[in-house]
């Protein structure tokens, strides 16, 4: 589900994001999104066997190697890799599988949802956080959220 209430709930209740495919290159979208979320209070756990450390955090070769609890598994990999990542997310007890913009895999979605995970697909965690918690509207971007009520968990 990618409705506004689900997105708000996931971003409000989660604090740890394992970013699968996080690049150490500052100009890559994965780096930009992870750095933004880190700056907004989220713990970022890089998952990329190519690097020992990214954004000041130890990088792991796969989800199974992470010793800590993970709330969101954020996937910056090609759609064909999403099913394997979904299976790993299920195995480590993650609560949410988040497939980034352009990462669409219905089989991964079905499998993760059947295991009880919330699945968000074809969305960017950074864009959704900024849209729902007040970052994008400062630049004149229409957030498509119209409400006279302020969300209880707005920072």
C-alpha cells in the first residue's frame, strides 16, 4: 500500500533503514536519499559489499549480516533483484519493504505482504518524507496533501 496514511505511519514508526544498493558516490540517488534521511534522524545501514563504510556507517554485504534490528529495507537495485531482497527482509524480521522509484516487482510484493511486511513500491523514501513532513512544500512543490488538521506526529 502506498496511501498517505500508510506512508506516514511507516515513516513515523520507523527509525532504522537498511539501504540495499547504497552507493558511496555522492552524486548517486541512493547516496542523496540516504544522507537526507540520516540528516532527519534515521539510522542508515548501508548494504553494499563493495564498500567497508558509507556515510560514517559500517557497510554490510547482505541483510543477514546486519546484527541490529531493521525497520525498513529500502531497495536501490534493479527490479529483478527485488524478490531475493524481499526474502532476506522477511528472514531478518524487517517491518517494511520499500522499493524505490522504478523498482517494481509484483512477486516480491506478494511474498513480502504474505509474510506480514508493509510494502511500498515505486516510491522514494526521501521524496515521501519531504512531501508528508514538510520538506518539499518550501520549494513550491505541490504535496497533494490538503488538510486543515496538522498530523499528530509532525516534527
